[in-house]
């Protein structure tokens, strides 16, 4: 008997981006029934045969008792995930002779099937919609739970279905599928799983909770305003973590393009919640995290914590306790604002523009330099502890501040600190000044400035030039990168004060 062919368009993820996949199904009668999937499928794709068979039976269709061959093209790229269930099921029905109305023509199909035919949420819905628009296709067909984020792309149709029966009805001339339009931003990147992801600040958390610590509070404001990396050093229980946990309360709102970037990353690892992410990410992985989980990797490669913190904050509590390899792997993303992962099948460049906030004790016992308790560490122990934070890594941390002890009187009776709302207002104004000044250079914040942008936009007064020369003489270990970072921080302080030029005080 002649073979029957069915086709459906779909896509797969490579990193956070989608690439087109053509699903081809060949159904041949007169031979022993079999089911084969080729095109480098993973186990989750091959196991789709069981889900597809049961789902078809639950909508009144049977998997053809023939020789079925499924090809996922291009055949030289690995395919993973259960999102191929829907396009394979549709292609099988077409190959088996189903007369259809063309309702799915020009659509990318994605969806995991439950045994009863239910369509379940999939990863990468936003990336799929972006790919469909890039290819000039009509749109995408997705499970209802994943359609909202794809609808944010615009200029394409986003059709949603919650059950295979709805897709089958639309294919045979029945009721059309629901068309989804964009909705107000929803979701929160703060507590979205991952390796020790930490939730963003709760409504009851505010910088006014912090008593004293004026220097640390100012350092946090400057760090957030300019996107500068921050290290807080101090004794245990002094308030370092408390301060860091309040950083989300002064972060500026996400711009739409930033929200799309962030949503695309979270969707690619299965942490999307439908719609756009509305809050800047705040990630706080545990110190036992592996290097691939921190910077990305695996097979197939996925985004790590540095990418999940893109457009937000990565908080490393007790930085010296993290593995040396993991910490040193942060050098490239801290400098390049991206992470590149090489594989035999190609290279992936993942966005990683984040503010790194870290805390550390001054020594293993934590009490070196404290007036409250004597340090019990030997000089050798202290040296080994500090060596876990290498010089090249520390050179990439713009602000390093000592967090002192707060007296009982100030802690119990001192006035409340400035509110997060007031600080956030200054941060937003400072970032707006930076955005306007740096628009021509393709960056948004001072910490991202290239050397060319720095020299073109950071004008120093004569007093400031003299002060910079004095600081370089005093701190002979200050590197060329350190000088640039010093000027960037000064530029941020000037922005907070609304000054056009950098003066000696800044």
C-alpha cells in the first residue's frame, strides 16, 4: 500500500531561543504495527507515543494500527520535551487521511498531551511566538495555560486550546479555536523555583525596618541606581542579609522590553506563570550550588541563576562559602553582561546583566575587627578564608563596604530609616538620567558603560581629576579597570544628586 504523509510545524528550544522543527509522519499499511521517532529525540519525545495513543482514544480516534514513522527535522539537532505531542498527533491524523479545513495552516504547534487529551503547559511559549513572527508565519497554537505570555509578542495570532478535542473539532470544520490577546503583566520572577530561588520582598518589607547602617544603606542605593556590584562585609547577625533582602523594594519598575527578556528566560526553564513577568528578579541560590546551575549548562544547555537574575539581582549570601569554581565562573558574566556556553552543536549566548550583591564575614569565626567579641582565628585560617575571593573577582565588585555593629540603644530606640518608596524615587530619577545619556551607546545604566561611553559621557571637574590622581597614588594596587569602575560609581552618585559633571565629592 502507498505511504501517507502528514506534516505539522513546530519548534524546539536551544538555550532560551527557539528554532523551527518540521514534524513529518509516514503511515504505511499492510505491515506489522510499529511506532518509531527519528531525528535525535530524547526519551520524553519517544514516550509521547503512549500519551498520544491514549489521548486519541479519549477523543474517539485510534492510533493507526500501521507502521508509523515520525521524523523531526532538522535531524542533526537534539529534540527534548513533551511539547511535540500535539504536532505529532496532528500529523498522524493528517497522514491517516483525516479531512481537514486548513484551520491550522501557517501555525506553529506545541503542547504536551495528558492521557485524557488535556493540553498541558509547555516551556518556551514566548520564544515560539517570537520565532513564528520572525518566520512570517500566521501564528502559534498553544495550550491555554501557555498562551498568555505568547500573546505579548503581537503581530501574530495566538490560538489556545485546553483539550485535544477542541483542536480536532477546529480541524474538521467545527468551532474555531480561542484567540488570545495580550493582558496586563502578571507573575513574579522572585520565587520562581530554580536552585535556591528567593522570593522578592513582601509588602511588609521596607528599608525603613533597618536601624542605623547609614553607610551600607547608601551603598545599596548607589548600587541599585547604577547597577553596580556590591559586597557587604561584617560580623554574623549584623544585618547584611536583612539589607540585601530589601534591595527589591527600591528596584525601578521593569520596562516592557526588559519584561519580555525576563519572561523569555523564565519560560525557557519552565518557570513561566502566564503573561509577562512584572517584577525584577531577585535570586538567592544556596552556597552548595554547582557551576552549571549558577552560570548555565547541562545537556541540552539551560539558563542558570545568572541568567534568571537578568535585569534584577543575584544575591550570594556568605560568598566565601561558595565553591571556588562556581564563584570564579562569574568573572565573564560580571564583565560581559552575558554568558557563552559552547557545545558541539553550537554556542549559546545567554543574557546575564544583573546586579550582584554579596555578603561575607571578615574571617571564619566572623568576629575579626569586632568590639563585641574576640576573633579566634589564626592568621593562616584568615588568609585561606579570604583567598576564596580572588583578586580578579573582587576587582569586578564596584562597592565593598564594611557593615558595623549597631548599638542596642540605636537598635531599640533609634529612628526608623528612610522608606523604600523615597529611595526608589531617587533611583528611578537617576536611572532615567542614565538612560537618556547612554541611549546612543546601547546601554541603560552606568555599570554597563564601555570605556568609550565612559570617556564620552563622564566629565570630571578639575577638582575631581586631582582627587582621582590622589586616590590612584594612595591605592597603588588600583587597576585600570578599577579606575574605570571608580569613575562609574562617581557618575552614579552625581546622577543621584542631579549633577551634570562629576566633582571631587562624588
